[in-house]
C-alpha cells in the first residue's frame, strides 16, 4: 500500500528534465562540432566549452523549472489513498505526514478483522491537502460476540428459544440420563457463559430419559 504523493512525482520530474536537458545540450554540442568542421575551425576547445556549459546548466535550469511548477508555500493536493481493510494504528503512523487520521466510530464486522478500517472520509481518490487534511474512519470491532446462555435443566423448547433470541444456532443430541427427565438439557457445547461469535452453533445435549 502506497501513497501517490507529489514528492515522488517531483523527483521523477527532476531527473526526467535533467536527462532531457543533458540530451539537448549534447545535441547542441554535436551540431556545434559539425558546424566547426564545415567551417574548418578547431573543434577541441569548442567541444570542451560546450560540454562544460551543458553540465553546469543542467541542474540549475531543472531546479528552476521544478520551483516554477511547484513553488514553495503552495498547498499541494494528493489523491486520497484507500485505507479500507488496513490496520488503523499502522495507517495512522505511516501516513502521519500526509493527513491526520482519527476514529469517528467503531462497528462490528464479519468481513473486517478487529482494529482494521471499514470505511473513511474523504473516500479514496478524493483530492486532499497534504499535511493539513483530517481523515476520519470507522474501525472494526471484529465479529460481534455473545455469551452462551445458561439453559441447563431447562426443557429443550425453552432452550431453543433462548439461543435463537441471542442469534445463536443450535443442534440437539440426545443422551440417556439418570438425573434429568426426558427432554431436559443436560449440558451444552460450548459451555454456558462462553463468548462466541453471533451465528455460532451450540450443541444441546438433551436427556433421552433412563436407559
């Protein structure tokens, strides 16, 4: 994940212009040599002079062009990067020089792990001002957890209703029991009060009566 910042664009532009100007100066030197040959003049001093002039001119001219295109003090716009699915703490540190990242809220999510960003404003690709923009995001709390309710010693119909009310699935397995009457819940898997994700399946071990 990277940020398409103007810093890197400027560096590429600088070296591109430097190469372009160098080639231009080299071409001028070649033309100067050809001209001197045609006029039967000595070329050594001219070539050296032209080459040195080209090298001395490259970087000042390039720097001037860069400053002209991106003058100091002018606010720069960068396209907002997509933070969706990335860890909040990592993004807050990594992009600290580009924008201020803060949490606007937290939500449970089956898709995004706990601590990762679900969405943010401004959205991806929207222009922001580098160094002075605030980005607010919603962070995942992970999958919502619920406790397995205590249904031991209750009849199976009541246990089913309680689990359904807590958004839990269930399956029933019958076992013989000397202690509990037929149709009474003996135990559960996971055990009562255990935290499980919403929608998990709880196994109800129900008495089938005495053998």
